[in-house]
């Protein structure tokens, strides 16, 4: 597609429920990143995919968070047993970079994010 | 470890006035530095980046930033603010690993 597409744009869920957030990267972009933007804080790195594999999962805050990517394209971030502190905007970005180092040159394209509210 | 500090979570300027958004970084290796802008309900867009070439970097929409190693700073400036510049601005640092570390963001308001 023309840009990085994220769905849903807004999600309200009850505490304890599971949620799935979807990211459709730009066609041909092999690198994909998930970030979390909490109120009053900067962007927090969650996970990095190159193709279908995730060489860096170091930012996932707990084992309630997981992500997968299939076909080198769509990625899904799953949060199990949601807590109120999970409320944030979840941003996805993709890049043409074939290695993480190349992202300095190629840069990222960000989606508009999913605003998650846990009540 | 790398880090970024943006001084001032909110900056307000009048239309036509100078915009100055401050960013200081910490890095044990020569850094790559970036400024991103986020308009309401949109993703981040790259304004400009420093990758060890010229220390004065020009970006889109009339913005520029100067890398000052002695001050570990990468402040963002624009000579004359427009109403359309109102947005949140993020400074970020990266090393050769490509991992981006973002600052907490500065919300810019432009008064008529």
C-alpha cells in the first residue's frame, strides 16, 4: 500500500481482556518495528522484525505481550490480560532496510497508530 | 547507553516568531540524530537527520538543526513559525545498530 496502515485506529477494552493490534507495512518493506507511546512519555521500542523473524524483542514489557509477522508482511501485536497501564498509542513503522544498520540511511515510515484504552 | 533529553514538554510561540526546540543527547559513539514531527492523529514524519556529514542539517518545511558535539546538542530551529507547525516534535538518537532512542517529545503551539 501507499503507507503503513494500522487497525483499529481506536480500541477500548476491559481490563483482563486480550487485544490484537494489526500493522500492514508498505509493500516490499522487510523491516517492521512496534513502538509504544504513553501519555507524557516518548516512544518506547517494543520489537523489531526483519522478514518473519524478530531479532530484537528486548522492548516487550512483559510476557503478556507478543508479536508475530507472517509472509514478511502483516504483523499482529497481541496483549493478553490487558492492564490499565497498557493504555497507550501503539505505533508501527516499516523500512526498506535489509539490516537494522541500514535504517539510518533508509529511515522509517510510521503508521498513524492504534490508541488503546483499557478501562 | 544512548539517551535523549528534550528540554520543555511544551513550547508556545507567536506566528512569525523564531522556533527553537532543544535536544541534548548522550552517546558513547558518534551518534546519528533525527527530528520527527507528529501531527494530531498521524504517525511520525522525518523532518531531518544528521549522519556525520555537514553539522548544519536542513529539513522539510523550513526547519533546520545544528549538531554541536561540544555541547552534545541537536536543537531544532525555524526562523518564522506558521500555524501549521503546531505539532509534537521528537528528537531521536541512534548508533550503528540502527536502534532509535526517542526523547519525550515537545509539543509546539503557535499563537496567531
